């Protein structure tokens, strides 16, 4: 019979600090890896969508000089 979450938590709390730290880092890395893959996939889909919009002429690109000028202006004005 598998351990319950409560049993695993109780056992983890009994570990030495260094072992508990290693366990936590390993578990977090597992979760982050899954999320990173999902986020990467979503950004790729977004980039492809934007590329299609640009190629089709549906949207027009803004030159980087203009974009940076507007961003600096907003940052300097506090907006």
C-alpha cells in the first residue's frame, strides 16, 4: 500500500536539513521542468501566431527605434 501524503510529509520532516533540502530541490525541479515545457510550448505557439499575422499583413511591425523611444518616454514620465 502506497504511503499517504501525510506519511511522506512526516518522514520528510525527520530528515536532516541537507537531505530535506535536496529532496525539496528535486521535487521543485520536477515541477518546474513540466511547467517550463508547457510555457515554452505556449510561447512558441504565440510566436508562430504573431509571425503569421505579420506575414499576412494583418498587423504591421513597429521599428525598434520607435518602440524603444516610446518605452523610454513612458518610463521617464512614470506611466
